C-alpha cells in the first residue's frame, strides 16, 4: 500500500494506483471504517493509558509493601520477597493465567500473525497481576513489554465487536501495543517506531495514523496522572568532539558483545529450564527470585525491579566505573534468570539498565586512560542504553529515536548512531537470530522475522520487463496503416499509444478482422475500447505486475517522468519466469 | 442514532468512568506517596542535622522518588549532595529548580554556594545577587541579609576588597536599625579595611548601647587603624573595662597609649618635651638596631636577617646631628629622625616587634596624620 504514490496530473485514466480506497460507509452511517478506526484508536489509547497508570501504581504499591520504601542491602525482606512472591507467581501462571509467561512482545506479534490479532482479556488481567507482583517484589524485569501486551489485549476487547474488516481487526493489537508501550515509556515516538519496526513490520498511512493517535492519547493520559517527567533525569549533556567518536565506537563494540552474551544466555537457558519436569515450574521463579534476593542482600539492591532509580544515579555519576560494570554484569545474570524462569515481565527496562551501566563503565575506563575526553558519565550511559537496545532488541531505528526522545538532546545523535551501528552489527554476527524471533521459535511458532524481511531482496518490475514489441502503433493510425506497419513483425499483440494519454493493445488477428470488415480507413482510436491498459513503473515490486498480467497479455511499463515513454512491457510469462530465477 | 455513534457514546461513558476511577485511585496513591515522602524527608533532615549527609542524600532521594515535583525535597537533596561533594548532581537538581523558579532566593543561594565551591567568581556573585533580590517565602529580610553577608564574606575571602566594600556600603544603607546586624556589618567593614565606615558603623551600634563591648573594641580598632590613637585609646579603655579578657584590645590599647606618650608632634607638647621625646625615640631606634644585630637566631625563618650595619651608620650620623640640636632645634631634623626610625623599624621587622616597636613604626608612618 505504501508503495503506491499519488498519480501524476496527466496519469492515464486506467492508472493501477488505487491511491485512496473508495470510502465504504460503515454500516448505518456515513462514517467510513477508516475514520471510525481512527476514532477507536484514540479510545484504545485512553484505555491503555488508564490501564498502564494502574499497572505502574500497582508495581509501586507492591514494591513498597514488599521491599520497603528504600530497598537496602542486608535486609531480610530484600532477600526473601522475590523468592516467596515467585512461588505465588508460579502458581498463578500455571493454574490461572497460563498465557502470561514471557515479555508480551512475542505474544502480541503471534496474535497479529496467527490469531488475527486476538489476545484474550484474561491474559491482560493475568499479565497485570503477575507482572506487578514480579517487578514489585524485585524480579529483574520491566513494565514496558507487559504494558504493550495489556494495551494490545485491551484494544482487542474494545474492537472485537465492531465488525471491522479483517485487516482492521488485525491492526487492533498493534494499535493497542503502541498505546501500552508509549504509556509505559512515556515516549510516544519510540513506541510507535518499535511497534512499526518490530511488530507490524511495514509502514502505511493507515497504520501510522491509528498507531500514532493511540500512542499520543495514552501518553497524554499517563502524563495527566503521573506527570511529564521522564523515568530518569537526564544530566546536562556535553557536545561531542569528532575525535571522541572512537570512544563511542568502543562502547558500541562492548555493547554488541554484552548484548550477544545476554541473548545467548536467554537462548541457552530458556529451553533447558522449560524442558525440566513440570513440577519444577512451581519453583523456577522462586529460585530466580532467591538468587536475585541474594544479590540484593549482599550489596546490589539496585538490580532489583526495573531499576530506573539506579539508572538515574548512574547517569549522575553516583557509581564508580567498577561498580557500574559489576551492576551491568549482575543485571544480565538477574534478568536472564528472571526471564527464563517464566516470570512474567519485560526486557526493555533491564536492557536500558544494562546499557546505562555498561555505557557508564566503558566511559569511566576510557576517561581513566584518556582524561581529555569530555563526555560525562551521563552521556555515555545514555548512549549505552541505545547501544543495548540496538544490540539486544535489534530495533536500530527505535534505539536511536529512543535516546533522542528520552534525552531531548539532538547533540548526541552522531555518537548514538555510530555506537548503535557497531553494536547492531556485532550482536548480529554473534547471535544471528534476534531475541524475539528466537523466543517465538523456541515456543514452536514461526512468525515472520522482520529483521530477515528487511534484508530480503525485493524483485521489481524492471527485473522482469522486456523491450516492447515493435512497432508501437498510434491511435491516429488507420487500420490499413497499422496492417502495413505490422506486416514484417513476428509479434501477435501490439501496443497502441492512445491520445491524449494512456495505452491500449491490439492483436494482429483483430487488425486483420477489421480490415476484412471494411474498416480500413477507420482509426485505431475509434475502434479500440475506451478502457486504458493498466500500467506499471519499473520500480514497482513484481507482485504488482501479478495483479495485472492476467487481464491483458502485455502490461506497459512507463517512465515516471513521461507517461508516453514506454520503458518496456511485462507479460504473465515474464513475471513467472522471473520468480523461478534468483534475482540479480 | 447510528451504530458507530452509539459505540462512541458508550466508549466515552466508559472512558469517563475509567478516568474517574483512576483519578480516585491516583489521588489515594499520591496521598500515600506524599506521606511516605514526608516521612523519608524528615529522616533525611534529621540525618543532615546529625552530620550524616550521605544517609541524608539517600533519604532525600527516596523522598523525591515518591514526590517527584517537591521543590523543598529537591532543594534539600541538592544541598545534601553539595555537602557530600557531588556537585555535578547537585547542580542538575538546582538548575532544574532554577528553571522552574528563577526568582527563588533559596535556590539562587544554593547555586551561589555551589558556584563558590567550584571557584566560579562571576557565577557566584550573580547567584548571590539573585538570592539577595529574589523571593523568600518566609522571613525574607533576614534571609536576604544573610545571603548578603555570605556574599561579602566570600568576596573578602577572595580578597576582592573593593567589591566587598561596595556591597557593604549598599547593605549598610538598606539595613534596619538592628544592633546585631550593624555590628556584623561593622566587623565586615573592618575585614574589608574600610576603617572609616567601620568606625561609623560601630558608633551607630554604640548609640543604642553605649557599653556594647564588641562595638567598643571594634570602634577602638577602627580608630586605631585611622591613626586616631586618642579616640582609639578612649574606646579601647572602655572595651577593656567591659571585657578585661579581650587581649587584642588590650594590646592595641597599649600601642595607642605608647604612641600618645612618645608622639613628639602631639598637641600641647612643648619644644623641650618634643626634643626629649625625639631623643627618646631615637635612643629606642638605636637599641632596636643593636638588639637585632646581636640576635643569634633569626626569629622569622625563611626571611633574610636584616643588614643592620648601614642602619647603624645612619643612626650614628644622626646622633651627631641630634647632639648639636638645641631645645628649639629645627623641625626638619625631627622629621629626619622619624624617617630614620621608620627605616629602622621596617628593616628590623623580621627580628620581631614589641608593642613599643609597633608604636614607633606607626608613629613614624602616620606622623602627619596622627590625631591631635
């Protein structure tokens, strides 16, 4: 759809460019489905925002109740709360909400591609309860991915009875997902990008409009209730001298390695733990919680929960680089354990945490050896967040915009892009399958890998087209003239240039027949039917040609600059032959 | 009504209901959070007062995490952070507060102190001025004056005396008649070496309380620095009577009295007495040279021992001249004697100075300006 462009002013009447679908009245009203869906997207955003506000309040309440207002090392509740609550979570996941394991991103993607967007409301309720308990009790997980799934589930619940077309019904989940994620992150642009980049995988005006509307409305709701301040304070950032980009490239490399280690840990442990006897599922979250509790008890309570406060501290130089490196390592361990044990909760916040700590640590080491570097710990931590996001979640666009949106500072875009590119390439070479694709495959599902899709070679019309058959006839020519022109040609079908614009075609047999019927002096224009041939441009995907080649033996391929200039033609055989040969 | 309109109406109703429910929940949550924040803040305050800024930082931070926008918590956290040396983070908080309320006196004062700690002179002065002319919710005058005093103290520590004097003059002009403030201003004038304004300020205090010992001592010191030794002696005597423990005043008084006793140019001193005093001063100068020459140990390590031989030669020359001088001798010779005394006292300063020496030095320096 996005591949269509607006027709030129002199585009032939038979243009295949259905730029805007004809508005179909929604049953019982003049409101089109498209517009009604946009209205619904706003409501989805509002309800998702309200749900996420409640979710965040629940996490806070749980955390205060279980860990105390200021979780401190060497306190018994820090040691025991994650383990004891882990037992409860396991029981809930096994007996009440079996669909709530994991982060929520894969499940939303699976809903989109397998279940026509359907995510049971029960899943949203279960995710809400279990993830709030898990994060609030100190499991090393974040609230963003569950919010995404809660939003998607709410969207389905709201839109299921609306009698939308299948295409729109499928869109409900991503629209809700964007709203949920935007509300959790307080960052609408990143949420929209993530959903489009990782969940939907394609751009179109229709999708973008509804996703943006839902994301914006949910963020407005969250800011209404929880304030507009970001999840962590951004310190004043310093401009980056070009020579310092090397330092950020090193951070990108370190981030790529860390992301690969993190992803490999999850990929290795998850199937093995799930393969253990069913009885162990009751204890896996508790065991993970106990290990996390021990880490917290013995001096690093910062790694518990989502960890936004620790990120804030890291960005304000609260820790030495050694401590930052330790926290990054412990968080990888803790998050891996929490996640593979089947505890519901997200990976976004831990990824940002690891990135911030790693960034701060790498920056600290670099400044130790090269004191002239001007980047503050905050700058490195912020770039580090983007690096892990790009390397671990493999959302390169989102990672860049996320850092810009969170920091509100455009000056660090160059180091962010550079470091993210390094991290992305390194992580991809070490762990070829992105983490979310890997998880869905471990679950026995085969969802489209958007990273793979991005890199697939697209066949275009120009790959299949061939030179037009000569001669090209003109609509002003008479039947007699046309017969004379085609006399020496071996072709059986000829293209006719119509006036003022457009193309038609005529078969050799038809010309002969017109001649035998005594229409020798009549022009081709007067004899041909008024409908123009559909046409293509060379850069169109080849699938576009498939829609037209069955209607006419030859489809003209026209220059975008001059609709009377014929670049070539394609026929049904040309297209099919091309699909059998690898594209060059 | 068409079906979509009904649906939209229903969704609106549901949204309003949801909004109301979440508002209630959120209000309750906020109340609890604020109460918790207040509790943590108070713990932080107690720890700060107990000299535990590190712990205070943790509790202020926790308080702020439960009440994000609280101005007072942010300010206290910033102050505690500054006290623990984390100036960068303190600045982040303070700048954020300043952006919210650029006229706030407390924020500007904290930023001024932070800039002072970081040695940024211009910024310090700018923030202190903002604080002085800023908004203070309670007891604004006292807080403004305190900020002003801090600024002056800072300037004096930076040895920026002209700026300090300018601030002090402005401050004293806007000061209400409160002896404790005037006394403070007078002390600062003294530190700024603006003795005439200091003397006036002390006098203002004494107008309200004639026996205020600190003002008496201060006025005496100021008069002493203005070479008004008679006035100085009067105030210092009164100060000593009020506070016999005040050794500084006692010493200054002694010097003042010595000056008045030996001053050959004093009012009502007869010609014979003047000559006697000049000779006496001259003899003291000779003793000073001898004492310094025979001193085996340089009392001021790190300085070169004075070369006394040329001084002695000059002194002997002068002795011959003085021997020829009759009771009505020319005043020019008296000046020459005083010049020599000044030279002797200055060059033998490293041998250590007795109150007598200090008196002679001052007398020689200020012979024309000594109060008659």
